[in-house]
C-alpha cells in the first residue's frame, strides 16, 4: 500500500492538543459510545478535561494531537507512556464527531501519528490495546501494520460484561514497509 491510501485527500492533519480543544473533547467523552470504547470509568467533566490537557502538556511521556479535517477538530490521537529507553509508546485514538466516524479520518490520524512517532520521536515500537469487539478499529490497525501480539483475557468491561482485549504493536520496520 502507498502512503496515499492512508491519507484522505490532504484534508486531514494533526495539531498539538491544547486547551482550545477541551470543549469538543468533553462533549465527545459524554457520548456513551466514545466513553465505553475508551474505558473511561469516571463521570466526565469539563474541569477534568482541562486538567488532563494541562497535565499532558507538561508530561514528556505524552504527545497528544487533535485530528483536524479541513481545520475542524474531529478527534484525538495520543501517544503516551513514551519510554525513551525502550523507544516505545502507547497509542489511543478516537473520532469524536459521530458523523465523521467510519470515514477513514481515524485511520489517517493514526498514520500521521505513526509518522510522528517513528520520524520525529525516533521510536522503535508503538503499541495499543483494543477490546476484541471493536472489529472496525482492529481492521484499521492491521491495515497500518499493527499485529496482534497477545490476548488479555477479561481485561475490558463493556456493558457490564468482561471481554478480552487485544495487545497490538507495530514496529518501525513494519510501518516503513507500508511506504
């Protein structure tokens, strides 16, 4: 696959996450679908959203981005738990705008974040966990070079039911093969 198969007509870009994005983030995490897929346990609040952004901006182990479509904030992609010794980071992503989900914006945001991870941060591996019922996300991750590296049994609670989560990772060399 070519990089262009992951980029939507150059309309998608990343911007550093800032306090300007808090209102959208708060609105999105109030959506039960977003909250459940992210595994958010506490009731969201605008104050906690601002506090999370402030903390992320001060933390060297976090690289947080807003996903923009034609300059409009539609979601977030986060590299956190950045380990400079191991050259690894955890990735999380969500498209908050309901009418934009399933359009490829999340996949493009991940692709751009992986370029940042491997080109700028010089990481060796990016990993994530995803519950096993999130098949659309799993497919998108696999298209971007992620491989299932393990199954975490009963690791996630969805609708009061314990389900498995998948541990997935992509090495820099796997990502480079896509280009």
